[in-house]
């Protein structure tokens, strides 16, 4: 099956990055490519679309902020807590 072959600038535009970023991905073998010659690289359009689809992050359901339990701040815990020594001193005065 013959598919459309994309150039680096096409892939860069598709991903919203620079051509330099695509070059880096190619050198790191992070993106599938076809080497036509020593200097000429192309990308199969269908393979790139599958590559994008595979890496698309799906939305996950997150609880709303109102239903999540609130975390206590350390500063608030220190100011409201009673020191154990202070309670014992009050009991000695009786």
C-alpha cells in the first residue's frame, strides 16, 4: 500500500514543534521514520498518525475540588494543638 510520505517540516507542523526537535527525535529513535538516503528522511503519514494516537492521553475522571477532603496545613496543626507538658502543669495547681 502506498501512503503519503511526509517531510520533517510536515511532521514538525503536525506536532507543533520545530524541525530541530524532529531531528532530535530521529537521532534518538523516538519517532518512526524511513531513511531514503544518507541525508534524506521521510515519515509515513499513517505510521505518524498511529504514533500520535498511541500517545494521546485520555481524560481521566478526577473528583471535583468540593468533594475532596481538605488537607490540614502544618502551621494550622501546630497552633491548635496543646502541648502535653502544658496540660500536666494545669493539673498540678489544684
